[in-house]
C-alpha cells in the first residue's frame, strides 16, 4: 500500500473547539493504514514554510483526549497571507516540506482568511500535478463563513457571551442609580455573537443591541440612553466591536490580510456618553475569554467539531480535494444537521452577515434568529479538573526531522 502522511494546520483566531476538530481528525486518521503519519504544522502555514511540523504519533493518548477541553490553537496559529503568484518562493518551500515528509493530505482548520490559504494550496497542488489532497474545516467565533449554516466555535462563544452578559446585567441592576454599561463583543463585520444576547430572558437582557450590519446613529443612540437612564437609573448596551462611529483608530495595527485590529470601541463609546450626557459609565470588553473558555463549551459545538474533523479525513481518503466540510441544518425541532463538502472557491474571502430578516430593531432580534441560535448553545461537555484548575493538553511537540 502506498501510504502517505497527513498534516493538520490551525489558522486565524482560536476557539474553544478548534482542538476538538483536530481530535476528530486524529482519531479518524488512526483507523486508516493509508495514512502513514499524523503531523501538525506549527503556527499555521508557517510550519510548512519553515519545515516545523510535529509528529502526533509521539504524543501520549491521554493528552490527545484532553484536546477536547483545551481552548486556543494547540499547534499555534498564524495570520500569514500567501502570495497570489504560485511562482513565489514561499510555495516552493511549502512543496519541499510536503515532499520531504511524504505528505499526501493537508487539512486547514480556520475561517475566511484561512480558507483563502486552503484554496491557494489546493490550486497549487492541482497546477503542479501533485497527488496532495487539501481539505478545509470551518472555524470562526464570528460565524461569518459562507455556505455553512454556522461555524465551529460560534456556539460555544455565543454560550459564553450570553451567560457572561446575563451575570453583568444582574450585577448592574442592583443599584437605584447605577451606570451606563457598554459591553463590547467580538465581531468585525458580522454581529452574530452580539446578537446572541437576544436569547436572554426579559429580566436579564441588555436594553440596546448594536450590530455592524446596521449604520450606527450616534444622535439616536444618545437619546435612547438618556431616556433609559432617566427612566430606570441605568442603561445596558451591547455592541459589536466592529460598529463604526467617529473615533481615533490611527494607531491600530493592520494585519497581512488588511484587517485593522479591533477593540476599544466600547471604551470610546462610553467616554462619549460620559462627555455628552454626564452619566457615570462602565465599559466592559469581553475580549479573549469569548473564544477561549472551555468550561462553557457547547456540547453541540464540540460534537460537530469532532464530526467535521472526522469527515474531512474521510473525504480526503476518498480522493476529494479543494473542499470545506460545511454544516447543513436539516431541522430545528429536533435539531439535526448533515455534513456536506463545498467547493472552497465559494467560501474563501466571502462573509456571511446577519440577514435583515433576523433583525427587528436595536433592542431585539426576530424570532427566526432565536430559533437559529438557541440549538447551538445547548449541552455541556465533561471537564476534567485537577486542584480546582481545568486540565489542558500539553504536547511534547517532537519535530519531524
């Protein structure tokens, strides 16, 4: 049998279940003698560029099991953008690494920009006539990948946002005269995560919800905050980090994909409230725990992450390449999905935003959004603890020579 090695790449922003997809791929690959070795590329595509890949065959089985409760990218990640020209030296280095280690299967686990990398690799191998199958596994807490019903990582991040915002609100309403709270949630151009707070019950939900899909009206916002504070002694606002209003972003860092580093919108907006209305303020940026908190991992999200990793390996072994495993919703009640490979060219660099049909106004979402989102945050995974601390996977990271 002419067996070949596989290599797994994690790319872009981490999530609570990115390592769970890796777990699914590893466990499936171990069943097939056609896969001679299971490798991991350190720091995304940079691992293949610099010949820094590790051998999962050298890792302890108990550590592999802990992948399911380990947030962050265990292999390290990258936002490196590959050049358009396939004659660039970078592609030669990638192919050298693949040929050196007899790699015949490449799996790219990531979001929009990562699928661009996946697409380019699949085209490269096709153009060079190489028998290397390249498959994508969906991932992004922003939930903005096209074609797939939702992205791996979103359900767990939404579950964290919903529960954290609920507890912030229960604390905030303790005072007869409190503050104006501005809670900043992740989401550059798509407000799926921020919209998730609409799942909260009436007694513990924000007053206003602002998504980047809608033009932000500063004058209207200040009038509503003023009215809320006068009526009940506080105002609680959830915003996506990507909403746009006049503020200084001159010092923001730009990554290789042309994306400005976000964050700080909540603090800037709170300062405007303080200056214009004179009310006491508190800005809260939920920040990294949204995507990296294993204790609130959704079981639905975890189970689907395992399946996407598993099916990506199965399809590659069947000879498929240049596709991403998309999640297709079959029904809401009961919640049921199927998994279908989709041509990566339809997904790379395309954003899925919250549709207008799922919005009502800046205080609530439509019932269709709640029907869509609620199943994704269901269930809990068993979490191993030691001395009151969540156990996480620790790899030996034995480099392949």
